[in-house]
C-alpha cells in the first residue's frame, strides 16, 4: 500500500491556516461611533493634579528665562517697510562680531531676513526670554566663500526685497537694484571673492534668498544664531556697555 504523505500534509496545512485565521478574528464589528467636541478655554476648571505635576518645571523655566542678560538704551523695533532698522542692525552686528571670533576673514553678514526677526525688544532690560522670542529657531551660522557673481546675486536679492539685516556691507537701493556697494569699507569688486556669513536656513534658499548655491568654500561655525545674540548681549553687559544700536545708513533707498 502506498501512503500519500504529501496529500495528508497539504490537508493539515490548509486546516491549520483556516484555524489560525479564525483565531485572529475578534468577532466584533463597529456598528456605531459617537463624537463630541470639548472646548478648552477659560471656562474649564484647572486640574490641581496636573498643575502640581508641571509647576516645579515651570518655576525652573521661568527663573531661567527671566534672567537679565543686558540692557538696551533704545527700543529695538522691526519695520519691514524701511530698508534699515535698529533691530536688524543689532541682530546682524551681533552675529558678525561673534562669528569673527572663529573666522576673522568674514567680510560681511546677512544672518537672517527681516521675516526671521520675530519680535521687538523694548528699551531697558534684555532678558533671555527676549532673545528666544526674537530667534526661536535652531539655525546655525555658516561662513561661505562666494564668487563675486554670487555676491551680486545676494545684493540683488537684498535690494529687491527692500533691504535685509546686514553688517559689514553698505549699499543704496534704487528701483529695487543695488548701487554704490561697499564691503568691509571698500567698493564691491565682482571679480573678487568674498567671505559671507549667513544661517543654514538662508543658505538653503530660505525666504527665497539667492547666492549660496555654488560656494567655493563652506564652514559651519558650530554656533547657533540665538547663542551669538546671547553671547553678544552678555559680553556687552560684562564690560559695562549698554546696547545702543543706531541707524548708520548702511542701507539707504532713493
């Protein structure tokens, strides 16, 4: 007698699969679903257990953020309708000064666009929270060596967008085009190369910025934009200086 082992095996395999499939089914089906909206507003009573849980962390964070790092003699205010503001000058000068500690060859800086400056700083005390509110992003400062033609692209962008936060650069805007450009105290020469400071966000084309696609050299400084601002304010305070940004005509418009 010949026993068909393969046929028996196939039968038991099929049976096993059927049993397994049946065991995986819950046997339940959704027949009805209800939903409701719960408003989270001032009418909701505080939950004391939740407050007790987060309160120690809130107190620690508040104490840190309320540290007074320095002082400003003037209100640092943003205004996108004009090419140059006290806030943009403070911001760009702080970044350039701190970055030059690591890369003294930097010629000029555009560390952010006007849109990246998120809030004003009132006259008086500058707290850590003010600088976090001004620069809430984790952007890094990066130094690039650019051909003169790429710098021209960046200058065109600055002029076409009614000015941006800059330091080490002076220019006049007419009909949304850059004129009389000076870099580090010398007339701009398209045949030369320049060392330019910006953020990783701007360099990547953020806010439609131009000029950084084909650099000759790139150096990540390991310094966040916000940390540069913090260090700048702290150092001025330690040396007894009050922040006193001025409109110095670095960008004018006909």
